[in-house]
């Protein structure tokens, strides 16, 4: 991706939204998780956080309802440093980083592959004191116990997050799913 391709020269990331004044919490905290070790077919998602930051510069802080939201503050804490291995080797550290987001601040996690779901759910469940409900929008429910010989592939991301975060599967609404593995069907049927 070249700078000319998106014409971001001279523009600031996140539509020019500013960081909070010193000593104040941000409205939004951004963390990148540049991982694609859980991808099965097309790796490359590890480059997404950097690409999203770059693309964010071309958008103005105006909602689809023509409302200006230029007073929203954004703190971009960059990309997390990951250790070698899959998300299983990184899940605790990633969850802890997300969980450290101040109360009242919205954490936005830039993946990376689907396995970023697992530590995000763990962190949010902790931040919300066990009151997390989930709307999961995906073509696949990602509820396999193991997929492609791994418990940390994209196809297992939601299931690992539910287990590790001790989240009741009945608090999950799946939307847009069109392709299930039999393991996922059984998981869903056994927990209704």
C-alpha cells in the first residue's frame, strides 16, 4: 500500500481526533494486535493495524447523521508486542493489556486474525464484571474446539473466548453465519 494510493499525505490518523489533555482519560483507546498465526488460508491480517491507522486519516470526524464528533479523544497505544507462537502463547498478555483500559474508555482492538477475539472477550468480561453480552457478526461461528489441528485457529476464536472468559454461551447472538462445522452445531445445540 503506497501513500499515494490512499492520498494520506499531511493527514492525521483517526480523522485528526486529538489525544486527551494531560491527566484525563481518553474516550477511545486503540490497541493493535498484529497477529495472523491463527489464519488458515490467507495470512496477512498482521498488517491490518498499520493499514487501518493509515486509512483512518482519510475520514472526517462526522457521523452518518451529519453530526460532528470532533471532541472525542483518542489514545492510540500502538501495537502490542507478541511472543513467538499462536494466540495461546499471547492470550494472557493481550487480555491484560486490553483490561488495563480505563473505566469509561472504549477499547478498540485492531486485529490481526480472528483469534484476537479470545483475549478481547476475556478482558471485556473482566472490565464489565461478568455482564458481557456478545453480538458476533461473521460468516462462521468460530465455535470449534479444534480446527485445522489447532485449538488456536480462527475457527476456535469465539469458543476459546467463551471458555477463558467464563462467558455463558446463551449470552451470544450469532449474526450472518452461513457455514458451520458439525462440532459447532453440536456446541450450539448443547448450550441452548
